[in-house]
C-alpha cells in the first residue's frame, strides 16, 4: 500500500481537436493493416470510434546522500634510492620490483610504495525517472511550462474520468527504482555507513491521446493512437 505523498498533477494541452484527429486517422487508416502480402484500400476500412484518453506518465525525482569510511590502497612513486616512507605512525616499504620492471626501467627507475589507509567518502547523487502508465521506464519527450499545460488539471481529469489511464505502478515501486539507480554498489569493507534518500517530486503528467478503433477486411480490428500534443501517430 502506498504511503501518503504530495503528488503534483499536470495535464498537457491538446494541440489538435477531434476533427483534426479524425482527418489524420482517415488519411493514415490503412497503415495498421498493411503487410508484405496485402495493402487494403481506404474504403475497406471503417472508423468504428475515436476516443480521447488521458494517459499518465509518472515522474519521480530525488537525491541519495551517503557518508562512510572505506579501506583503500594508494600507490605513490618515490626515487629509486628510497627504501621506505614514514607516514604518521606507519612505516611503508617499497614494493619489490619484478624481473620485467627491472628490465624495462633499470636500477634508476622509480620505486613504488603501496599505502593502505582509510578514506572518508561523501556521496551525493540526484536524478529522475519517468514511467508510462503500465510502469515501463520511458524517456519524457514533452516540455512542461505555462504554455503547454492546462490551468485546471483536476477539473479536466474529473470531466474525462472514464477515459483516464492512471499509473499501474505504485509510487513506492517507482521510488525503489529511483533509489536503485542512485545508490551505487558499495565496497565490501565499508564502516559507519550513514545514508539518506531525499524525495524531491512525484508528478503525474497526463498526456492527451486520441485512440481510434478501426475495422478492416475480414472484420480485423486495429487501433491507431495519436499523441494530441505532438500531433504524432504512436
């Protein structure tokens, strides 16, 4: 069950009306029925219905913050005549040269010292994910600003209630996907891990889609979907 979240609701404005959508469908209605072997004529295809739907794209954004210590080894180069390095209370010996190293760099080649220490790491990652109303991750192709959105989104959704396709994915599931994206795998030897996920926004963006039900030869049924914002056949 979802927790209670403050969810923003946005409805995108249509850039075509029913008449324009019908013209597009009439012009392109043979497309869903085409195959390698057959190309039906327009008069063989009947537009049974065209309905306006509002389909939700669910957007979640947030930030992952972590603070922890991890073991690490840093290698430094020193002169060929240096045998060890003192750092704090530790004494670090030079790494023995392999036969191959001696052959290539010679006696005057730099010595290497591996210093084992602990790093204090701070992580801050932020991003957003978008999902279609079925819960599949998608790219968000729309601009959202005062010119592209409806002024009274909830009123429009109430008016079109039977034709609203709300998200099938829960907010919790969407946020878990975002957390998985932001939280990178940690090394095995980590201590004093402090981590936090900060939710920025949950937004439901409703996209107007005209959906035409077409009946072709042998009573075959196909759907044609038109993005009413971009005037594009989906």
